[in-house]
């Protein structure tokens, strides 16, 4: 690889860390979404071309009271005690992916005892690493 190639790869790696595009993350889960119930998750992480050094792969749950809320409602959630509930469960600890490598991790998590049935609940997977975490999109599971 020439000098230009090395520079391009270095810039891509730095940009991927800032934007979260270092990996593609997918999640599949199964189980019963109810307070205190255990569920299983499968997280697939694929490098987009560089080495990925991660601290963990996690599942995030987010309880949303209104998916169509406006900017003022979102701002109000920044006040103490007004935020939507969020939970994070580690599926696997530190791992590394070689360039273009794909790995799948499976694990379990327990839905919180205070899971509010009136909220719309969302789930996603995320890779915890330096820079902006690569993540999957939130999916509704109610």
C-alpha cells in the first residue's frame, strides 16, 4: 500500500471512530417482554473495513412515552426526574474484530421489574468503544 493508501485508511479509521461507522451492528431478541422476564439476545457485529477494539457489546432498552413528541417535550425530559427510562445490559465483554470480520454474540438479559406497560419500548444493540459507539437502530417491542 502506498503513502496515499495509508493516509486514506488512517483518515477512514479516524472518521469511523468519530461517526460510529466502524462497524455494522444488528440485534435479534426473543422471549416475553414483561416485567422481570428473562430474554435472549443475539448481536452481530461486522467491521466496515478497519480493526474494531471494543469494550463490550450491549443491549439498550428505552421507554418512550410519545414517539411523536415535539422539541419542547424532548427538552422537558432534560429536567431532573423527567427523562424517559433507559436500561443497558452487557451481553459480552471486551472483544476485537479484524478488518471486515463478523462476530455473533449471544446472551441473556432481564426486563426491569418497573417496566411500564403504558410506554412504547424500544430495543437496540450497541458496541462500546472509543469514539462514537456503533449501534443498531431502535426497534419497537412494546
